[in-house]
């Protein structure tokens, strides 16, 4: 076992050369090791992750600093009526798994909005991708199982068999757009898409790349699979880049997104103090993301009926959120069996008319939870000069700055 495998921890696969140490601290548990900070439920693929150059919050030498990341492109795909030929082209996509097709199409639309220079302004090794999914491979695995049990492994299709590995679902994206900085796949229940945003932005802020494509993709679950009745299908992709880079090429900044993930043990959630525990974690996450308690906050919560979901829902009043004045009644959205809906809600908040900061909150029955703080662009922003409102006194992009009392990129956790 090499150092990268030892650092990866449970549930994480690394691909390529060993992952080098990055300047600055990536998490409170593993200072400086962004591979360890990625946490369980992430597969890593592509070129070795490394410093591009400069200090932790600066871009490559001679380039734009990455401090102050903004979203410049949003792409969404609904599986209903989706035709890969119309969305991607008639040749070369037929045998790709549906989830890969969806994310390729969403990324294409996001890049079309951001403009071609969003990626072209930097070299391939300064471009990265991160995607979250819970069910992209489930239907394919079912088909493979049937083939193996009925006629044998020799009848598996050589075209689709490689996608047995979940970290290959984003490989075509990396190939098409020459993304050689990093290529990450996250699978944590329900929060995988938000974790893709969180870790992808952290990688940019530690100098591993200067452009990011991130989001979530899902394929419908097969009939009879747990959660099939509420399965998700489609994709959302976001393009993120440094604000100075967007300004220099005249691209409009749609806003900022910052993510904090944490864990609420199901037993604790089911206890009499469950709502109080959830509220404390939410307050800590919002504080770490730079949202001031005296600023109005719109809330959308994508939750299920599990003890964890119910505890989180009970914590969404003004008192539970640390006295933050609500900008309207919290919106409760029934969670589907996947990681797509929370990212779709982030995209919707970015695309809405500029207004108050917006928190998108989600949690899974297993205890995984995350908050994404969306800071919208100002109404007076122009294409010639992106401008983003501040979520608080210190609106650190992506939540990758130092949390109160913690190191840069430290995650809020009850563990």
C-alpha cells in the first residue's frame, strides 16, 4: 500500500500517481492533505493532484488568483424527452451510460453560458471536474448481474463493462474538455453533489486547478430497487472560476456558492435533543460560510422522513438558525432517492432574481448532511463587470476559508 492509498481512507479510490501534499491546511483532521479531506465516498481519477504554483490561495504563476470563485455557467438536463443525438451529437455517445450522457449535456450547456474562454484561458492541467451521484451505475450493475448469472461474464459488453467502476462516469467529460487537473466522483448519500462543489472548490483554493466543472447526475433506479418510486434522472453542472478572470473576459458572475458538510448520527437525531443537535450544526455551518446572523436568509431544505430529516426540518425556525431573520417561510422539498435535487435547487437559487442569500440544506437517513450558501449577484451587475453581494462580513468563497476557531477548509462535524 502506498502513501496515497493509506491517506485515502475507507470508501475512497485513487487513480494515477500518488497525491502530493498541497500547501495550506485542507481539513482539521488531515492538515494539508486534500486527498484525506475529500473523505469517504469519493473516487479520484486522472492526473495526480498537485500545486499549480503560488501560495495556497493564488493561481499559477502569472495567472489570476483563485481567491473569490464565482459561478459563470449553469447547465441542467431533465431525463424526460432527453435525446443524446440532439444534445451531444449523433456519433460517439450511443453506448455511454445515461448518467454520463446527462452530465456531458449539462456541462455543454453550462460552458455555453460561461463562454468558450472559461476553460480555454488556462491549460489542461489547470482544469478540474467533480461530480456527485448515488444511482448512476445501479441500472447498469443490474444488467451486468443478469448477464453474468444467465450466460456468463464472457457475454458482458466490452463497451459498457468498464463503467462497472463508478469513477469512470465522469471520464468522458474529462476527455472531451481536456480536464487534467483532477477528476473526482462522490457517492455519499444525498449530499454527493454538494460535496462535489465543496471539494472541487477547495482544490481550486489550494492551487490544484483554476477552473472547475462540478455538479450531480443520476439515472433512474430499476423497478424493484429500494427508492425506485422517488428516483431521480438528469444532471446539473456549474462552471466556476476566479472572479478576476470572469471580469477580465467580460463574463457575468451569477453568484457564489459555499458548502459545508457534516454528520448528524441517526441515533442522536432520533433523541429528544435531535432538533437541538441539528440546529447547532446548521448554525456552525452558516457561521463558517460567512453568513452574518443579522442578515435575512432564504431557506430550501431537501429532506426525507427519516429521524435525521425530521430533526433537520425541526431546526429551520429563526431560533434554530441562530436568530437569522427568515426571508420568507422555509421551503421543504421531499427528497428523492439521489443527490440531484439539492444541486438543482442551488442552480435555481443562482438563476433567480438577485435578492437575499439562500441556504440549500439537505440530509440523508444515514446522517450525511450539507448546507450550500448561495450568494446571488447584485441586480446592478453587468456583463462587463461581475459583482456579487456579500453573505456576511467575510464571504469566503466555497466555505474554503478558515472556519471560526478552525483551519482553512475545516468541516463542521458532530463526530
